[in-house]
């Protein structure tokens, strides 16, 4: 191929390429023109829509602004209306306060006028009181001159007269109330006591602990004493009881505060005398044996007492202590027998009063249990017995009744008073207790001395073994109503100053005599 052909071929190719490029350029330009047209249309549409949206939003904003303006106008209108009404109310209140202020001013003026009038009246009253005081002073001076009494003396006489009248009225009223209460109380009390006494019959012979041991002959005294007194010292050391050997024929006296030990000494000495072998070793053996036997006897006595009364569940230590009362006496009355009497009487009266019979019997049986150890422990037997009962598990009702049966503690229940009454009834019955002549006479003298110490008492007599005090008074000094108060005062003084079993009746006797002679 020559150069020319190649040149034509290359020129044709270049021309084709140029033509293709130009054609593609035209196509691209046409496509770009089309795209520009579409873009313009889209822009124009967007501008149109934006204008439309802008117009709509402008209209809506105007509409919302109008509505808000209308609402604000309405709210302002309401507030104006409310303010107007409030102004009207404030105006009315102002008028009302103005009227009240005027009324207060008027009232203040009236009060000032009234205060002035009261001041004038007060001055007049002060002047009248001054005049009255002058008149009273003059009248008092005249009365003092006429009566011969000063104001103080007259006032004292008036007070004494009023006090006497008041005491008389009080005494009459008190007598009436006491009579009304006694009618019912005496009837019921007599019924219960009569029933209790009729249903219980106690022995009228009081047991007495024997403290004297009979001897077969006076030679036995020497054997009891022993060589250089070794036997008697051994007996006293083993039993804790003093043995008195004096000129009493064929008898030895045992002295000691402990009744159980005294009984041990009595029984041991009797066995030694009967056996005939008396020496320290034998004495210790017999005393030990008798002590064990007596412990068994006391336990059986305590168990028998609880069985007779019907008390179950009593602690063993209380039963043993109760049995010791078999060898304890009070005014010659056996304390265990007395406790049984009190238990039965408590049960009878409790049944009549409708309270727990078993508890009443239990309290009555144990009420004097402190006497079994009162020589070993300090204090009254009522408090000692109360502590013993509480220690060994007795109920609080029974414990308190034991402590209150001699009023070491104030009674708090019917049971407490019931045990007191049964204790007094058992000790006060005829033949129950014995009293030494000296203490008996001393008690009667003390009774009469207490009564004679009161103003207006002329004579007094203690009768019925000191259970009835008869008092004769001066009729010029003591009136009928005052006699009642005098009997109460004397009875109260006796309660505070004396200790005695049972009760004492105080009777005041006033006699008025009118004497005239016919000539």
C-alpha cells in the first residue's frame, strides 16, 4: 500500500472520528438542553409551590393571630368585669367598715359617759361605806358597852355556837345513817356468824404445852445432873433448852422459846428416865431419835390438817411448818387447832358470801403459819407467814390475806376481811384462850385510863373481861348528839393505843335528872 492510500485511510478515519465526536457533541448538547428545560420546569414548579405555601402560611398565621387577638380581648374583657365587680365589693365593704367605725365611735362615747357615771356612783358608794363603817363602829361600841364583850369575844362565842350546832347536826345525821346501815349489816352479819358458829363446834378446852417433866423420885434429879453436871449440860447442848432443877418435888422444869425443841427435850428426858441409862452418849442418841420421830409426827399433823380442810397441792415445807404449830400455843390456845377452826369458819362464811370456798379455807389454815418460826425470824408473824407462803408458791390472794389478817397490811378484798373475822371469832369464843392475871388487869386499867382522859367523862367501867367499856358522862358537858361522837373518838383512840383480840364495845351513858320537891 502506498503512502497516499495510507493518507486517505488515515484521513477517512480521522474524518469519521471527528464526525462521531461532533455527532456525540450534538447529542450531548441536545440532552443537556433537555435537562436544562426540565430543571427550569422543576424550579418554576418549586417556586410556584413555595409561593403557594407562603401564601397559605401567611393566611394561616394571620388567622391564628386574629384568634389569639380575639382570645386576649375576651380575657381582658373578663378581667375588666372581675375588677369592676371587685371594686364594687370593696366599695360596699368600705361603706360597711365606715358604718361600723361610726358605730364604734358612738359606743366609745357611750362607754365614756357610762364610765363617768360609774365613777360618780363609786365615789358615792365609797362615801356611803365610810358612813356605814362609822355607824357600825358606833353601834359596835354601844353593843360592847351594853354586853360587856369585845368584838373578839363575841366572835368567839358565835363561832363556838355555830360549831356546836354543826356538830349536833352532823351527829344526828351520822346517827341516822349508822342506824340505817346497822339494820342491814347486823341482820346479814348475825345470819352469817350464827350459821358459821352453828355448823362448827370446836373444843372448849384449850390445849397447853407442858413444860414440866414428872420424876419418879427426887434421886432422879442427881442422875439427870450427872457427875459435875455433864448430863444436864449434854441435854441442854443437844436440845437447846434450859433445864431448871429446883426445890419442886419430883419435877423438872424445861424452859425455852422454841416449842418444838422443848417438846423434843420433854420426850427425850421421859425416855431417859424410863430407860434409866443417862449419860452423854445415850443422851445424844435419844435426842436424835426423838427429833426424827417428832419430825414425822409434825409432818403427819400437817398432812392431816390439810386433808381435814381439803387443801391440795400445799408445798411440803409448808406442811412441815404447819405441823410445828401442833406444839405452839397462843394465850393457852393450840395454834394448829386454832388454824383449823379459822379454816372451817372461813369456808362456812365464804359459802354464804358466794366467794371461793377452797381459797378461803386455804387462807384460814395458813394464816398463822408465821407463828411456827416467829421466834427465829424478826417481824410480826403475819408478815413472816406472808413471806413463807409467797416463797413456796401460794397464790397472791392467799398470800395477801395472811399478811393482812392483823392489819399489818390494809385489807383489799372480801377474803382479807373474812380471815380477820374468822381469826377473831376463833380466838374470842368462850374458853378459847387464857390470859395471865397481871396482863388482864393491866389491859383493863389501860382501857379505863384511855376513856377517862376525854373531857366530860365522869366514870368508866371495863366489863365482860374487857370486851365492853361503859362510860358515864356529865350531862351538862356532853349533849345527846355529842355522845355518839365521843364513843367514836374513844373507840378510835383504843384502836390506836392498844392491842387486843376480838373487838371492844364502847357505850357512852348520859343521864339527865330533873328533881323538885313538893312542900
